[in-house]
C-alpha cells in the first residue's frame, strides 16, 4: 500500500476532512455549472416568449378573422356521429327509456323520503 494512503488510514480524522473537502468542491462545481446552464435556458425561453408575444399581439385579430372567413367558406356535409353498432345500441336504449317513461307501472316508486 502506498505510504500516503497508509498515513491517511492512520489518521481517520484527516481522511474525513479530505473526503469532506472533495465533496464540498464537487458540490460547488456542480452548482456553478448548473447555474450557467439555468441562465442559458432562461435566456433561451425568454427569447422564445418575447417573439411569441410580439407575434400574438400583432396577428391575434387577423388570425381570428381569417379563421372565421375559412369556416364561413367551408362546405358542410351531413355525417353520422355514431357508427352502425353504436347507433343500434343508442336506438335500443332510447326505446327502453321512452317505454319506461310512458309506462307508469315500470316507473320507480317515489317515497316520501326524497
């Protein structure tokens, strides 16, 4: 074993101090680098937001008007909202609900508690 390591093992308090200094230095370097990265990210997003705000302010009204014009010019065709199996289920449920509403003997009893 090298003499430097054996000297550190003979004095455990010195080893603990050395490890603490290394950890502290590592944490400081990591925070410094992360701070720089954070500043870069903030600058990047601030630029993106600034450009977006300028674009939104100038063209919000134009964009809404253009969208309305496009919708008004569009041709609308009738289309089924449900596919055939869904339509069959809906029809069956619709008929059942109507039958319950029209048949008084199938209505649930109302108690005076409600």
